């Protein structure tokens, strides 16, 4: 990886992700596999800089050599932590069972077809995106079984599992070896679309071509009889299933090869978004389950922010995010009428179909558009399209569906999972629909994503589907801005949150005796700095630490959308790390008397405890260097890290160790996966808990306090006294829920308002307990919070469960 490539990778990465750097080894673009000298691998992870504030990238990996202890492979552990869907996917029993049935059927069909005089004696299987190697091992084992059924001693099977992530490829090799299949399954670290990748390449089996030939490697570029893959995500196409299978048919598969899966269908429902919380005086200020993921509405935001217009245009009304696709747990939004947050306006309708069984059947790279006439079943406002997919793994009715239980025909067979969710596509323009009057729904896709729009309503036309551009020649570009993420839009649409910050900034300006006090905003995007400027502050500096496009967007919103700086005032946006800022860089040339922050940091988006800590480190660093006055007022003034005990059965099942008591999935040992992946007792998962079903077993409890004003006495590297959380409801405790409450001075300064990340506009952290415990009212959990003890982790939790509680292993 070149220096430029490394810089781009770090710029794209977010907290909890890793950037892998391999040093030395590979030549001529060749991929690595068993038997080759391994590179030194450096795993860079984002950590909070406790001295200066901001993010620094630390090396979290050991060097991997042939002699290295595989149990110390930090790269694998970090990869499974980053790809948090890995354990839930392996714990999806329905997925495992259906893939097992489909692959077994494909293997039997292929062996029967090849078991003829003069037929090929080697059955070759290509598994694209092999992951832990489960599907590859199924292919190997089931083909061997089918060969034995035909009593053909000459026939053999060779499986190539290709995996582009180096750490996952190592884990797959370990798992294959643990199952005694290394002589049959070869794991190649590469992308299947790499021009250098071909089947049965001697480079991937042995360093000696002669030995490779004796091991059955007959020719470079042999074709596969079976292709298995699981290149799927919640939106179906984002993992590259279309280009990967298109390339596989073109280069790697025999003309009569069998692919698993074979087809996919996309089902869609018109939906109306309903309020997530009550409005706060002005109509439309509250959060909506659909429209809150886009926008924000320029006029509505202006009402709660003293006139700030979140627009990059001086005259336009276009929002920062015009349309969005959001993976979501739909069942949490489709409850009983009194509780639901999405209202279906139509029955499920198939809107797209995909056929993977030949190259010519796969849609072109340019994509397609189809039009379906949908008949509304209720009157309302269509804010979005809820969609999911059905996967036909092989002919014969073996179908996996991600449909929500609300639409399932047989709810008794439904099993919750957390790796493939449904998707909510929020339309850029809402449409009023009438029961029984046809709506023309346009569905589009390219190789990466699916999108929708409503063309028009028409009366009394038959329900039908028409292809608009089967060959992909008709381009339908989107005119919608996509300058922020749906999660960021959700935050900015929280009118109560924005109004509280506005009131607190107004208090600080008044308390400092006027509008001349220098204001320093430390959040990316500088929302609070914009509010301060609109309130009349004459010297405002917005410090932007993001290395992406956020600083540019912030400057455009300030200058074009809000006409800043105002005459006689100073407003500046500085893109820099805090350690590079001196007092002369502050507008006005003197230490900041008012510090504002939401806080929001792009790289930490959704990790609110880490955002709170980062703000603390930034403030303390800038105070120590005289950039911030010791007497500065801060918005917020302080924060409390909050916790409570929860019973969260779905989460616990999905994120527990995989396999049965023997750590086997359909007979294949996955103990290595558990060794590296079953560590959610040591670190957190960030989840929007309003989309999940859980029972809260205690009242909220403060476990730590961080002070942003004064000398920062609210923070200590080691919290000496444990906090006790008292159980208020009987149940089985599975995890601890964590969030942040920010305290903002308002009014005369003696009262505070709270901005909480426990609201639907935030995400909460979930930390699994070491074991399930049955608890009674009055039981107490002891929690110690430690900051700065670990060079990689931002904070650590020491959790002691009640002595009298009943342990339940999991």
C-alpha cells in the first residue's frame, strides 16, 4: 500500500474500523495462500489522543510470520470486531440450514452429471468471499459424500475459497485445518475479480509446480462446476454480488455450472413515517421514523436555531441529504397501532428480480429501471419504501427471506437475526396516496444499490410491471444532495436537541457580558458556532478535525447558506488538529471565552461515549496551551456517562459464541472463530436501541462524570469508587446499556437542560455481561469506569454481578 493509498484508507475509516497495512512479500500482484512467506501485517486502529484530543492511529497488531502464535492474531480479532455481522450471521440457524440443503443438492446434481464415461474426474468448487470457510467446507464434504454414493474411486473434489480480507483468510485456513480439510480446500487471499486470480493456480497450492501437479493441480485457469457465495447485505447489492458473479461466469465457471444462490427477488411496501417523539411547540420539530433520516428541513431547523439555515446555497432550499437508504429493524416500527412508527400503505409487491444462473441473465453494469403499479391499501403520505429480499438458493423451493415478521405468512417459523435487516428508502419527495388509486413505483438499481421514486398516480389501471430500460440505456440521475449521513440527519432533525444548545449558547453570551467574547466551536460541521454567529457573536472560530468533506460543507453552509461573516464580525473555519492551533489562530486573537460542541466528530459518528471523552481531551489540551481561557464557559458544561442493566435476549443470542456445545455448525468445528470473535464482554457494540426489543431491569445510573468547565475535576484516569446499579425489575440480566447525558446551562445559569444520546437521535453502547444472571429487585451490580488505562481502548469497565444472582451460561 502506497502512502497515498494509506492516507485515503485512513480518511475513509471510522472508529472501530481497522486499516490493514502489509509490508513486503507480494510480487507481481500475486496473492498469498498456504505455503507462501507471509508479509508483516500492521493493523492500524483509531484511538483517542488523551494528550491533545482527536484521533490517532495506533498499531494494534503483532507481526505475523510462519512461527507466530496464531492465538495472538490481533488482526483477526479486530476484523471480527469491526465486521460485527460475522457472529450474528454464523448464529443464523435458518441461513445455515438452507445453505446446507442447497449446497448438498448442488453437489449431488453435479456429481451425477459428471459421473459418466469420459467425464471430468475432478469436481471443482469456487466459493467467493469464503469468510470462515463454512460454505467451502460444506461443498467439500457434501461432494465427497456424493462421490461415495456413486462408488467412483477416480473422482475427487477441489475447493477454492477466495477471501480478500487477509485476516479473514487466515481465520478460514485455521478453521479448514481444524476440520481436516486442508487437502481439499485451498483458501486464497485475493479478490475473485482480480485479473491475476484463476482456479487451480500452482502459486496457491505449493511453491513447486511439480509437487502441485502431483497433488492434482492439472491446469492453470480450470473452470469450476459449482460456485457458492454469500455476497449479500441488507440492501442486497452492496457487497458486489452482481459484478462478482458476472466475472465468475465470464472467467471461472463452466457453461453448465451450478451457482448457489441462483436468484433473488426484491419486495417493497409503501410506508408512511410516524412520530418517534412528541413535538416541542412548533409543528414538525419532533422526529419522524422516515423523514428524520433526510433533510434537515431548512425552515424547520431555522426555527429552533435562531435562524441558522442548513443549506449550501444562498437562495436554494435543498436539504443536505435529499434521499437515503437506511438498514432498519422494521418489526420494531411495525408494532400495534398504538406503538408503531411506520404505517404500511400497501401490500408487499415484487419490484425487482435477479437471475444469477448465467452471465447473460445477470443485469448489465449500467443497471435497470422497472415500473410497478402498486395499489395502496390505505390513504396517507408515502414518505418511503420499506423493502427486503428473498433469496432462492437452488431450484426446489429452498428460499431464504429477510422479510419482517409483520409480513411473514408463518410467524411460528420466523427467527430474528441482526446481520441482514430490512431497508427503508426515504423518498426525496413525499406523495399523497389514496386507497385503491394506483401509484406508479419506479425501482432502479446499478451494481451497488437500489433506489426508488414515485412517478405519478393513475386511476383504474391494471396491476402490472413494465420495464423502463431493460438494457440500462436510460439514465435517471438523482438531483438530491447526499452531503451527510442518515444518522447525522437524524441528529440534526432532533429539534429539542438543537433548541437546548441554542438556549445554552444564548446564556453563555449573556453571562460573558455581550457579543465580543471569542467563541470556539470544537465539533465537526460547527453547528453550535453557526448558532452563536446568528445570535450576534462577533468572533467565532470553527475547528474542523475531519479529513473528509465536512469542513468544506461547513464553510459553504456558513458563507453561502447564512451569509457569514456578518458585517463587522469574524467567522472562520479552520481544518486542523487541535495540537496545531495556537491562540493567534482564534478569531479576535485572544483565548476563547466560550467553547461550544454538540459534540459531533465524523470519525466517531454514533460512538457517543467516545465523543464525550474526545471533547474532554480537546478542552483540557487547548486550556493547557492558553487557547481556551481557564474561565471559559462551555456548551455543554459537563456530561454524565449513564448505564442500566438490560435483558436483551436477541442481542445475546446473536453475539454469543457460534455453533453447538461442541462449537460446531452443521458438523464443522468453529472453535477458532469463537476464540477470536466471542469477545463482546470486553468491548461494546453501538446500536440504535429504539429498533430492538429489550427489557430494562434498572433505572438509569450515573457511572462517571466529565467536566468541561474549570480545571476538569470531573475526570480522573482511575475511578476509585465503584458505582452500584440497583435492579428494579426481575429478569435475566444479559448486558449493560451505556449512553451520555450532556448538561447545558440555560436561563440564569443555575438550571440545566439535558441533551441525551439515549433518544432515537442517538445510538447506545451495549456491553455483554460475562454470563447471564437471574436477578431480583434490589440486587446490585458494581461498575468501575477507567479512562486511559489501555493504549487502544478509550475506556474500560469492571463489572461485578450480584453475589446471590443465579448464573446462566451462554
